[in-house]
């Protein structure tokens, strides 16, 4: 389990390694300076305690633990999607599809844009269900 305020990634290291050039460092754009700098995947797209909820117990890691159930299988999802891209049609295994949906949903729901739209989304969903 994670320690209090441990460095946690909001973009999975699996994705960082997968989308960087082979045998090249990851490049990180610095808005403040307008320059690209090298960054290791251990230090990029991370913040201290990103998935920790510090209300209540200080070492509460339930959110990170829940996310890890999907995040730990992202490599399998990427491999299945790469294989699917080489075929004219395919069907993903149920577990791969479910994990992809959970991972993408989690990323969407923790984004700042999703938080601003949470109330209107809830109202639209309630309206649909009541119809």
C-alpha cells in the first residue's frame, strides 16, 4: 500500500513507456519556459498523494487500491487493442473490455473537467432514468 503523500501517477507509467519513442527519454513540455525537457517515467505526470483521500484517516489508500485493480491491467488492454487494429474486425475478451471501460471511466471522473460537469451530468442521467 502507498505511504502518505507518496508520489502517485495520474498518467500510468505503462502508458508513458508505451507512447514514448523506444530507447529514448520521455519529453515533457514546460509551459513556463516554452521548452521540452527530458523526464523519467518515474517523475512525469505524478503528484504527491494524487489518489489519496486525506479526510478521516491520514493513510487512507482505498482510492489508489481501487484504481490499481484496473491500472495494473492497462498493458493487457493496450496489447489487445494493438492486436485488434491489425484485423478488419475483432471481439475483445470480456475482461479486457471491462477493464478498459473501468480505467477510462476512472480517468474521466477524476479529471478537473469532469468535476465541473458532475452536477449537470447527474441531472441529465436522473432525467433520462425518470423518463
